[in-house]
């Protein structure tokens, strides 16, 4: 009886040792990126609306190759923008001016770093210059929205402008939800607040400036992705020659459809099969035994 117990104890011990070895390996891999020696470098400024868990001395990579590190992270006074300064190795001094700086995560639970995607401009970023095109850290809410079918959000690489819309009911619409036009994400919901005067909900949307020709008589509706997906705002373009501008309000809106309303319509109108039988103009068959 003692032999099986000793074998069980040995197996358990080996499992624990392997677990600690794996944790030690992961710790060395995630911490080693901050201890890489860097030679002569020059500084580039970037600005992000959200840096997630990005830290100073995090790596900067191009095509997966480390070319520098994050020198400093500061918050712009009076603005919701993080100023991130990058120290780039001088041997990589030919970065196009229209390149994009994005925040990525190493693996599933790894540290975050900045990846630079080359642009096509012939102009190069000078030492002390700024990369204006950036993509913030991906948030958990956005990833869950993609998983449940709400779709992604616009990159907003060219900046945004703000429009508002009032809804009598926003359902489960939340901040960060996509704003779509023809099914394509063009922005995000910036805020959802109750209006104490109009007694409805005011939704503020940040629209990518690349979509600056939306007619001002367009309608905004709250839809749901799939059967149990998350909700988003859909913009249905109008026909006005005047386009929406920063700070404009969308007058035509359609609130979120509630489950109670759907059930009520179904009970009142009946199923489609009932409508078809009732309107076909044919008399029903007489009961059996009657002519």
C-alpha cells in the first residue's frame, strides 16, 4: 500500500517543480526586455488616447525587431492624451513620417510594447519629431465586443470630430461601442448621459475625420449585433448637401428596440403564417361530416 502513495507523492512533487520552473522562465522572458542595453539613440514623440499597461523602458519594435524603448510617459495637462517619448537606435533613422505607432501585447498575458508600421512618405521623422498617426492599446471591452459580434471600432488615425444624438431609450448601449455606417465602423460612442431637461439620453459620438461628408439630415439608430450581441449606433445617411460638423446634433434618431416591444408586436400581429392564411381569400375547409 505504501508504494502507490509514494508514487503519487513523487508525481505531485514533480508537477509543482515544473510549475515553478515555468513561472521562473516566464518571469525572465517578460523582464528581460527592459534590461537590453541600448546605444546612441534619438527621440520621437507620440500621443495616445489610451496606453493600457504600457510602461517606461518597454520595447519599440519594427517588423518584430527591437529598435528602441519607451523613454518616458506623461499626461498632457488638461487633456486626456498620454505623451509617450520613444528612444530609437540611431541605426534606424529612416522612419517615414506617415508611419503608425501602435500599442501591442506580447502573447496572451505578456507585457505591452510599441510597434511601428512603416508608411510610404518620402519624408522622414527627424530627431525630436512626432509620429502623429497612432493606435491606442486594445481594451478588453472592445475585444469582447468583437467576440460577440459587435465588430471593431474605427482606428481614428486621422483624428475625430464629435456629434450628438438624443434617444428616448439607449438599451444596453455603453461607452466604447462602435458607430457604424453601412456596417463599417467609423467611430465610437464617447459618452452616454441622461439629459435632466429633455428627460432622455444624450449620446456623444466620436467620428473619424475621414468620414466628414455625412449629410446633416442622417438618422442614428441603436441596433443589436445578432441575437444576443452587444449594441451599437448605426448611421443611416440622408440626402442633404450639408455635412455634419463638429458639435452638431443629429435630430433623427431611433431608440433601442426592447424585448417587451418585440413580444407585444408578435402577440398582437400573430405569426406570419397566420397572416398568410387569413389574407389568401380562400374559404376554410368545412368540418368533417358537414357539406
